[in-house]
């Protein structure tokens, strides 16, 4: 006897319908029946659906109260969109009760429905995310690599074209910020006590013996080291195997070797071998060119928002071994982790052998972690508003756990939401909005930060509440504070509005500076962009950006201080911080007010 299942499809115009199926039939039959039912509706909304795109969840959502059912169904889907959909080979009776029910039993959705939920929940945020994705796709198209990888590094001018034209940033942004598997690799490589086994030490010794020998050409070197590298990494690599360059054209390129995901769709590691250093280009640059070929392939179009293509780059040039990590976030970000010349063996032979064993073991572990990462990417929904590729995945550099942030938007230098891929070339910090325990926060990643100064002013009401400040892998601080979306920086005021707010700003900044100076702390950057005015009626003033704050007469300004900005005459790059510098900046505000009033 057929069972009747009430289905819900929560599109922009949601629909509810019954489907009758035999209990002994498979879920694939149910999905086909649902697909055929959807084809009966308005073609503009549902006619473009494909059977393979439909996903089904087994639910029990009451239809009443009627006025809230759509929101309840959408809320459920929003919370459970990453749940495993019904398996096509299961039977109806294995999954559903055959007892009659007035509840919604089957929740039908696609990646477009997930995207719609984001838009309905936060239309302005979704608009920003759509623009970022559009800009990302345009960047991939515009900044792709037209040359073959080997040609792209064959001369100085072509390397310049690769670096500047394709937006490659080497050792500019810590790559470990963007992928936890790569961060764990860096953490292991930075740990001198990382344990290795006797077998791992033997593989390292074998590799060193082979790597320090001389070979007539690159092919002979590859043949010699291939087996040992496969063993050390715990997996057979794909050696001299062609990779598809474009999904819609018969075009290929051939890396020396690569290690891929279990389904063969994603690359985990690239390896380039040169017989000796300095001839026919840098192996690391060759791997970067290989990566650019991969990410520009149209078969990854649906993955670019949820994935930043984390990869390990292995370069071998004679006896020299390089390990770098990379991600693609509209630009290729690369961090060098290890470069070791094994020809310098001698007195430290034992230490070098253990070091190489540690390198290979860390790489083997990272390969497994990347396998898990890409398997998760495959399972996830991939809506067109997803910008997870830009979100941090840091890991703590200490025993202190990091707060669990649900990231939302990436911010520009001025704290405003970006609607395009960030220009990482001109950034020294990264800022995001997100939620922490249901509260809106700003998350900042920066090289230095004075949490003590921030906390002093936060306790007095002159800075946003500080929730966390800790060191992460990549030698950055992760700083979490209250988000003040309605706050306006002093630099944004002008005319009478500026004249009206300056007296309050000067008064409150003076009090805040006095609190810091009493603790022998210099704020160091009292420019208008760091003075925030909050509240529409009962206005308050808060200071932000404690990156430079430090101890009077001991700590230093940044060595890259912008000398074109207006500073006290004694302020120079890497100069010492002094309280009088704060007082001078405060007097500049007072003089500006006096000039405007005159």
C-alpha cells in the first residue's frame, strides 16, 4: 500500500505537496517523484531544476500554526543544511514511518535554496557576499596564468609578470591564518621536540643520501628519490601525470609530481624537482604556477567560495629542500616554512637527519589533514553567497584555546564591510565581523597588540569590550572585541558637525590618555581614524587600534611607520614611544578646534 509523504520546498514562493510512493521503493524513486511534481509548477521558478541537484531531509515539522510554518521550515533548514541528505539506495520504509501524518515529512532543497535563506536572513550582508563572489570570479578570469608553468618562470620579466600580473604575495600574509591543516603543519615544523620514529629517521637518512648525490639530469634525480619520497609522505604521488588545464578544452599541463584528494578532484601537494639550484627557475615558483593553473579551471567554479585551495608546495633543487604553503583568496598567498641545504651535513649530521625526518612526518600528517578538509568541502552545500574562502581558520600558538567565532564579513582599513576581494598587497592587518556566543564582535589579526592598554580603557568605558587577545600560529595576535556598527570615526566628521563633536572628543581622549600615562603606557596613534564617537544622543568616545601602544621609553614605533603622516618631530620609524607624542597629538586636536572656531 502506498505511503503519502507531505513535502516542503521553501523557495522564494514556497510550495507544499503530497507524494505517493511504495514503501519498498528506494529514496531515488521518491526524489524522482518530487522532481516530477516540481516540474508542474511555474517554469521560471522551478523549471530550471535538475534532478541531481535535489537534496532531501527526513523531518517532522508541524504544519500548524499556519502563519509561522514557512519560517519554521526555513529556520530548520538553516540549522541543518550541512546534515547528510537521504541516501538514494535506502528504501522508503527504512527511513519513514508508514503511519499517516499531517507533518511535513520531506524537506526538499538545493544549494540555491540555501543561498536564498542567507539573502532573506540578512539581505545587506548577502549582497556584500554576492559582490565578493562576483569579484572573485572576475579576478580568476582576469588574473589567470596564460603561459605554461615552465615558461612562466623562464626569465626575470616572466617571473615579474607571474608575481605582479597574477597577484602572488610571498611571505606577505601568514598563510596559516586561512587553513588549520596548514597551520598545524607550520606548528609541527616549528616544534624542535616533534617526535619521529626509527623508520621515519631511516627514510630521512635514505633521502639525504640520495639528495646529496649528483645526477646527469632532472629525470635521473626524480627517478632516484621518487620511492623514498613516496614512503616518507605515506602515499604514492602522481608522478609525471597530466592535469586538466581547462574543463572545456583539451588542454593539459604536467607537474613533476602531486598528491591529490581521495576522489582525485583536489590537489594537496605539488612537487617540483630541479637538478641544481638556479638553473631554469625556482622550483617554488613553478609550483605556484601549477597552483594558478588549477584554481583557474572552470570545474572549480562552484567551489571557489567555500574553498581557498590550501596546498603544500615542495621544491627540490639538488640537495636543497623547500617547503611552502599556499592558499588562493583572489591572490596566491605563499608562506615559506623550511629551506634546508643537505650538503651542509658534517658535524651536525645526526641533527640534520632528525630534522628531515620531522619535515617528512609533518608533511605526511598534513596530507591526511588536507584529505579530511577536502572531503568536508565535497559534503558541504555551496551557495553563491558563501565567502568561507576568506574566513580565518587559525589555531592557537599556546595552550589557551581560541574563541569559537562564526565569521560574517571582512572589513576594510576603516572598519567598513568590503564588497570585493581584499587587496592583501597593501594590508598589514585583517579584520572581520562575526558572532561570539550570540554577540556581534570584531576579530582582528595583527602582528602586535597591547591588550593591557585596551583593557584599561575598556574598563573605564573608553574602548570596546575586549573578549580575547592571544597568539596564533603564524606569529599573529587574534583580538576579539565588541562590534560598534553605528560608531563613527572622528575623521568622518566635517564642518559644523566636526566643530560640534570636537570638544567632547578632546575631553574624553584627554581622560583616556591620562589613564594610560598613569600606567606608563603610550597610545602612540591618536589620529582621527582611531577616535570613535558612539551613540546618537548621549554620545561617548572610544579609542580603537592598540597595535602600537607600549611602554614609555622602552617600546618602539613600527619600523614601517608612514612618515608622510603628521607626527611629533621626534617620531621616526622604530623610534621610542614617549608620552609627549600623545600629548602633542591631543594638542593638534585642540588647535584644530580653535582654528575652526576662529
